C-alpha cells in the first residue's frame, strides 16, 4: 500500500468529504465548475481539509491541463513557459499555486495579464487567508472560498471506507484515537493509518500511539473540532476569567494545537474585544505571534499563557469592531460619498492641523456620518475626553 492520501483523492464532488458548502449539488462553486464558468479562485483552510484535492477535481471536471507550483519555489520563467505553450491554444491550463499567500509582488504582476485575458485559470491555496497578502489587482480578479476542518463524523466515514477497501481492521478505541489525533486533518489520518497498516493489518490504540504519541488529557478534538475549544478560550478572555482562559489554553496545547493558530486568534481578540481600552494589548499579541512562530513548543506555552492572562485582565471595548462593521454596512448599502476637493493633492484649501496646534475644524465628509462611539473604559476614556476637549 503506497501513499493512501494521494491514491484516495476524490474523483468527483460527491467524494470530497467535509466541504458540503462547496461541493454539494447546487452549490455555487460546484455549479460554476460543472458549467465550465468558474473564474480564478483562492481556497484557504487548515491542513488536510482538501484544498489541493478540490483544485485537482476542478481541473478534471472542467477538462483542463493541470500545472502545479509552490509559491515558495516558483520561478517566473516556469510560468512563462506554460503561458507561451498555451498562447494560441484552444484549451487553457489550470495553474495551481500552493502557499499562494507567499507570492511576491513581481510574481503577482506576471500573473495579472493572463488572469485578465482568461488564457489561464488560476487557483491558489493556502492555510492562511491569502487576500491579506495579495495585491488589490489580484483580489479584484478572483473569488475567495474557505474550506473547513474535516469534522469527526466525516473522518470516521473516510476511515471506514479505507479500511473496507484495504482490508484493515481497527478497533473502536483505535478509531477514536486516530480521529482525535488527526484534529480535522484527513491527510494526517490517512498517513498514520498507512504507517500502522504497514506494520499490522489489525490496528489498535497502542500501535497508533507507538507511531504518534499524544498526551492523554483531552485534546482539541475530544468532543468536537478544535474551534469549540478555541471559542471557549476567546469567550473566557472576553469575560475576564483568567483561570478559565488558561484552562482552555492548556486543553488546546495538550491537544496538539499549533501555537501559531492560538496566537492568531489572540491577535484578533486584542482588537475586537480589548481594542483601545488597552491599545498595548495588540502590540503584545503581535509580539506573541512572532515569538511562538520562531520558538515553538514547549516554551511557547509560557508566552501564550502570559498573553492570555494579560488579555483576561485588560479592560474591554468592542468600539473598533462595531465602528468598522457600521462603516462597511453603510458602504454596502450604497453610501458612496464623493471625495472632498480639499483632499486632492496640492489643493491649497486644505488646512494642515499641525499649523493650528494639532487640530483645526474643517469638513472631512460630504455629509455627516457617525460610526465611532468611544466608551468610558480604560484608555479609551482618555481618547474620548481628548476628542471632546479639542472639538469644543
């Protein structure tokens, strides 16, 4: 048995597990692919959730030649060879780029003309949301789809199908352990199953542990996927319960959750829930994210714990979260205001606030709009008082 993960790639949309929102009959992405009208797309989601399998499946359904690249080693000359080969062809190729969020700006610029003229179909995948690292020109020419971690029931169905096909027997305790340790990653599940079956066609928990041991204290997939525990961590911090927050942090760590995932969630919380009530929280969380990425476990657990306790003990404000939501909703509802003349370069009517001691009254929007409501909490109270003072 050689490379289960590769050999068991789905042959049609119905066989791709855990992504019904993208692959079910009648879903937008599947409909576009089956009709041959799918546009350039970016997929993002955790490891082993089916991003590459989905891209290959689309190439098969749309009957397109498939060219696979990785942004970390991509050479522009390699791309241009493919572009030249299909320049006057009746069929366009599907250009697949893994780790697409790592595309350099010059690499993105090379892709833009062929994306625009439709001579290729570009599909990029990443474990991170690539829209934050792509240029506006790339974003405007593509669609974004998120893939979910594979839930436990889907992993169990996949496991049963593979065992039946390969003549493998695995007991109930072994099934639970294999699903638990895979944490929503189908590739990890298949790779561990393959290694175990190469040793013995009858698999139990002990055999699996000998290949991939795990601390047996209830990890991030014990009673659902890791997002349940991550949600409990965030809500405990939001509720200023440091003990509960550290407990859920420990559960995530013991369950093998990557420190980078936890740190990213803390950075988001620093702005969404602490905000300007304690602006230093975002700085600390960003430093935490950088640190754990370079250090890893076991020491990263201390850095994460410090950050979690700090956030739990910080004053809380969601005014920034509310303000940007209101502003985006206004724009989506058609509130598109013209840019005032004073903001255009070299307009002499613009009053430079520093020439007036730091503030001067002038009009910045063509009609009054109100999105920001600062709260009387922590440092945000001082911000509110300062704005009130200078505008009197």
